[in-house]
């Protein structure tokens, strides 16, 4: 669930979203995206996202760092964890486009935060770009995974090229060049799976978001089986 206080998330959004979730029975894996930056304290906008996640019954919050001060980012992340207590998991997403680019760097960051609410979100595309192997998903560090397929050409991209590949070049499971074993391990795990599949080809072919979501679901189910 995307929560953006600067654009679409107005005063009535929480109530409307809660009503929609009740009517449909949909459960939220996460709310996102919360960006670390601008000092060592949690901001009001960050707390709004956390509170929305708690009120909507989301299981996780997705956090990405763009902080240029490592110590300050640790302090800010720790305060986010303290704000929610044990009500929700606060998951750091690592990737080429952030200061925390690898799984090992994410592990070190979360170890330094040292709070039970702190976890790590693995995105298969970012894991591949970092050159990391998929870890054991039985660890308490992981409460969900972002799954997708992609082309291996993204593994050497940097900067805007990599961001473009991540935003426009993903594809349903089994339709790209991701390590098949990683996809199978994610599908076999007991974790929640978020299908992070941004694709210009899919947007062009299926401009209606409902139809596009159905296509992604059907095609990923075929891969999982």
C-alpha cells in the first residue's frame, strides 16, 4: 500500500482505505515507502506512514535510505522502531540506488540498530545486482520478500540506468533470467511475497491497473507451480 503524505494521502484517505480493506477482505503486506534522510530524528511524515500502517493492519513498513550520514540514519531508523514497538515490522530495503547496497551492508545496519522490530526486505532484483546469494529465509530478519523476474543485463547497471531497469524492466516470474532456484525458494518459503513487478511492457499492454494485476497474478501462479 503506497502512502505518500505529499501527494495522494489526504485527510480522508485512511478512512476510505480502511473501508475498502474491510469490504474486500484484502490484508496488507506492507505500507511504503518511507525514506530515511534529513537528520537523526523521525519526522512527522515518517510517523504518519507508520501510524497508517498500524491503523490499516499492515504487517510491515518498507524503508529505504537516502541518508548521507550513516550514524544519523541508524538513529532515525531506531526511533521508527521505538515508535511502533511490536505492532509492525520495520524493514530496510537495500539496493544499488541507496547507500546500503548489499545484503551484508543491510545486515550490519540492522545489527547496529539492535531492535526487535527491525528487519530486512529482500528484493530479488536488488539481491542479484549486489551479487549476493539468497540467504536462508528462515531467519527472523526476514518477514517478507519482493519477488520478480528480470534480465541479467541489469546486474551491471548503475545510477539512472539501473533505476530505469527496476521501474520499467521487470517481468513476471519465469519470464526473465533470474535464478530459478531463488524463485522456487521464495515460493516454497512461508513468507509473505510481494510481487514487485514494474514493467513498461505490461503498462503499455494492460493500461487498466486491475487487468494488469490479474495478468501478473496469473502468470506468476503458473511459474510457482
